[in-house]
């Protein structure tokens, strides 16, 4: 079983999640390639795919969305899962009292999940160091507004047990005999 784990990441947090998912799938017996979506030209030869991207301002990174749209036919032909990273901090509810995972689910997920007949989607907490160069207009604006910058908690909030459990769930969905959680 050969699996592609492709991702779009700005600061490395999503790349780390992709690598962890790949490690879990390898541990279950899959042969796994991990790569940024920008480096994946051909999906031929893969039996399954997991595609991830960071979410900013309620949207999946454009590279991830474009990748899924461009490879829709190939992704529909194999079992495919989608993931996002983004929520920071440890709160389960956002400022409006909504579930943080539901409120940070990228707006594109429903459309893209339907387009490729996704077997599942997940939103994972992300990480933010706050010291890298700003990428995109949103981050540049935050640098200019101290109150907005202070609203983003700094730290690594990724819950590796959740990532490991999802890797095991995917492995089980693929019928891999070595599928185990974390």
C-alpha cells in the first residue's frame, strides 16, 4: 500500500503534522511519501492520499485548495483524507462560545471533501512562534497592531495523541494489519 501525504505549510507546523501522520502510517505497514503540495506533480502509483494545509483567516492555504482541485480526478479514484491545522491555544471554545475546531474548519472543506469523496477531515491545533517573518497580508497587519499580535498565543499546541489516533484510524480504513494508535 503506497500512500501520499501532501501538505501546504507556512511556518512548519502543518509539515510536522504531515510527518507525524506519515510515521503512523509507516508503522502500520504502508509505504509513505511526504511532500509539500507544490512538489507533487503526479499522483500515479498511490493507493491513498492524505492532504493537509494550514488554515488562516478561516481559509485553507491556497496551495492546498488548488492541489485538491487540480488533482480531483486522481484523488477521487483513491481513498483520500483531508486535514487542517490552525487553532492556537488550549481553549475548546472560541470567543463567541463556539467549538474551536468547528469554527476554524476551513470554509473550503465541505466543497473539497465532496469533490474528492473524502473519507474524513480533521482540524488539529497548530503551533505559532511569533518570531518568523510575516507571510501574507494577515500576518503583516498583525505586526502593525500590537493588540492583535497579543491575541495569538505563542506555543506549540499540537496534540500528538490526536494526530497518532487519526493515523491509526486512516490505517484501519485502509485495512493495514499493523494499524495501532500512537
